């Protein structure tokens, strides 16, 4: 079992205890004690977060109140880890009897032998269980939570805050503990952690309230990370800079983990100015919350997916490639060290890599993208791993809800098993490669209406919003009420409207703001289905948008992260001319945009290039694609059932009006789908 140790690094006695335990660890335990020996990289990302995420469990060992220990404790709980709370003092210090530790068992220990004895008992571990979360707080309350000590300097700071921003939330005036923190954070979209000084001799080290508030701050930090797959991705970091503020009195000790977010102040006037800056910064709604993954091994689909990652790495990478992949992820940090310690046995190196990452990050986009970069031609295999577990249909209107297909007259208006899950692998592989690349990308997709292009778009929308969290999807409607887009400027206004949601500014301004934090994916369509049957004026307007207007907006936006656009067109048999002309317009847009970039000087402007990808037509699946779908079905169909499906497949393709819909219906009937 791998254990990460959160500890007070300013206490010599605790250091000595941990040196003893690390040199002679308890049987069956591997201890990761940060900063006990030289570490490298960024403290929060490469030491603390990597350590917690790579551990099976977390031990917190402390004595006097320490805000950094509090922060890491909240981080571990918020990331779903099992935690044991230990104090190298007996009796327990008063601060471990105050919020948020009220009525929570903390084990007193007096040295290495006592710690070893305690860790043998399963009852010392506890983890936040979302089923025990109390009812949500009043949704009408302010979304900013202000944390600050209530005495000495903190009392003056709280007075200043309450007079200027009286609607901000604060910690409750009654006793609360760790189980109450999820409810305390319910609806909170911005947290201000104020670290204040206290009177000389009134408290120890960082002070009880600063340390206790650190637990809440760390839990909120983890909550934001959980909405980005549990990793400190560029998008997660950008979001944290808008939601997580640390205001520290210059008389208070630094909190090392959060120095990147710290704003120090020397007096009350500076503090109130900082509060004003925080209050004036806009807050976007949080991404949908997701329950953090725990150390229980994950679902069967997750375990199968990780097994698939292991097999792919083993077949496509040399031992040196595995080490290069680890180095890409964290330089010379603990992940690379774990892999390097197994050099000479490629299988053991891969196991060390995946164990260090843990299940959350082993299936995250940043890891799989790094792997794809070292394994040319592997994008399709990686996409299949990402979507290995069949998606379920979310409830109508909830987070990740699927589009209402009734809006498009060419769509089937129905969501059912195989039609939603059966991959068109040729198209998926090309879309994934475009999304994983560093450049902007424009895709054109075409297919006969009877082959269910609308259903392909439905699954693509689900995949981009639920699986590929680094993308934010916007649907650009061809028709708004009774007005159809007939020019490039009509399409630009639609882009501005969906990006800005009634805020002033140009499409380029809004795209710049969003693409600083997350990649953007536009899908053009009629309703939420593909484009079709445009008249001459409408088609000319679409060509203008793809060939000039969109490239101009993209160039003016200076988008930091990649921007993608999909233009789907379906048609009746023999009517593919529109699709071909759309492809030509998109190709012209690629040339026009890249000429703009090259004229301005790419190195000077740091702009990405624009690539056009003409996806293969959406056609009837091959038997090999059907077999791949059956291989991923659970429970796995019997050979007899597969034989019946094969016979049905041969009959369907012999019919004159073969449709994707008819195949999906047959599959659902054989497999018991809905």
C-alpha cells in the first residue's frame, strides 16, 4: 500500500520520526514523505498533488497548528482519499478539538513505533462519503466564501469585509466538522482565504483558525480540480486563478503550497483594496460537479480501460519510451523516479507509471495526449480507450444532457442503445487526432441522410462535453426563429451570441476570453442536426463564413488554446454537391488564415496554424466495426448471438434501402437494448 504523508516540516521531532519510518517502513507499506530528501519541480503540482494522487491513502501527522498541513488535509479529503489523522502530542492540542476537527477522532502518537501500530488498524482511515453530505444550503445566498480568523488582526479584517461585502458567506457561528465542509462549499464559486496574524503568545505557529480554514480552502481547491478530471491542467489552473484567492498578512507565516495564489498585504487599506479587486472580478458558473474517484479500484469499465492503456503502452513503447513519457509528465519528479527505479523491466516500468498516476489520471486527457505524441498512429486506439465504457443517457436538462433531436427535421428524434454507441471509427480517429494537436482545426463531415449523421453528431456532442473535458462545445445554429444565415456576418453574429450570452463585445473578444482557459469546439447545424438543402444565397453565405469571416475572427482573437470547428452536411442519394463545395470553402479558409499568420510572422505573434481535415463520409458500418462494438458490449454476447447478428447484418446490407437505423434496431433487439 502506498501512503503519502502530510506533515509539519518545521517540527524537528516529527522529521526524526519520519526519517526512522522511511528507513524501515512497516511491512506492506511504501511511504512517500515529501521534502524529507531532496525533491524537484513545483511544490504544489509535482510534490504534493502528484504524491496524493499517486497514493492509496494519506496520513496527516502534525502537532502545532499549521496552515499548510490544513490545506493538504483538505486537498486529500476533497480528492476522495482515505485519510488517517495523527498528532505527535499527548494529550491532543486544543486546535485539533476546534472546527473543523470538532468531534473527529485524531490518534495521539509518541513516535515511530506508535505510528506503525496505529497504521495496522483499519479503523483509523476515513474518507468523505458524498451520501452523508447534509442538505444543500440556500441557493439564493452569495457564491463567495470568505475565510478569516475571528480574533486579533482577523477581527479587524472581518469587520472590513462585512461592511463592504455583507452578502459574502462566512464559516458558521456554531461548531462544525469535516463532514459539514461539502455542504459549506455547496454553491460556492469563489473562495477568499485570509491568513491573519494573532497576538504574541495568543496561539502557536500559524494559529488554530488559520490552520482550520486551510482545510476548507484545500477542499475547495480539490473541488475545482475534480471538475477537470482531478489534475492541475492549464484549464484548471486558469479557473483556480479566478476562483481561489489567498490574502496573507505580511506578519503571518507563508503557506508554501499556495504561494502562486498569494496576495500579501501590510495594512487595512491594502487589504480592503484587494477585497475590491476580488469582488470586481467576474465569476463564470462552475463546471458540473463530479464525485471524486476513490481508491476502491474503480468500476469494472474503468479497470478494463486501465488494462487497455497498459497493453497499448506495452505494445507501442520501448522501455526508453516509457521513461520519456514519465519525464514528459513531471520532468524529474516522483513519477519519473518511480519509473526509473524499475529500469530493465518494461512491464514493471509501466506498472510503476500507472500506479503513480492512479486511476483518475491514467485515463485523463493530458496523460493520453502525452502518450499519443510518443506513439504515432495511436490516436484511434487511445480514443477507443477513453470511451471504453458505454455512455449512459443523462436525465433531461441535467448536467451533460443530450440535445433534443426533435429540433432537426432530418434527425430521427430518438436516442437508443446501439445508435448512440456504435462508433464510426474512421471519423472518430480523425476528430481525436485534430483535438489532440496543437493547431486550430476545421473539419467537414458528410453523409447520406439515411445513414444517421444526426446520431453521429449526438454522440460527438456527448463525447466532447462528457469525456473530453478540455473542450467547450458551442452549437452555431443556421436558423434562429425564422431567420436563416445568409452571409458571413450572419454566422459571425451567431458566434458572438453563443459565446457571449448577451454580453457586449465582438466575436473575437469573446473567443479570446474563453480560449484562454479551454479549447473551443464549434458545431454548425440546422437545429442540432447537420446542414442540408441550402439555397444559393444561404450557401454563398456559408462559403463566405468558412473561407474568410471565421479565419478573420480566429486571427483577431489571438486564441491561446486550440479552436475547432465541425461543418456537417447530409444529403439525399446523389446530392453530395453541397458537401463538396463546403469542403472547398473550408480548404480556402485554411489557406487564407495561414497566409495571415505567415504574413504577420508566426514566431512573432505566437499564433497557431489552422488545419483543414476532410473527414471520411459517414457510411454504413463494416462488419469489423460491428464486431468491435460487440467486443465492448457488457455482458458479452454469446457466440450464438453473434452468429444471429452476423446473419442479420448480411441480410440488411443486401437490401436496397440499407440504413444505419435498421442495423441499430437489430443490434438492440439481440442485445436487449432499449
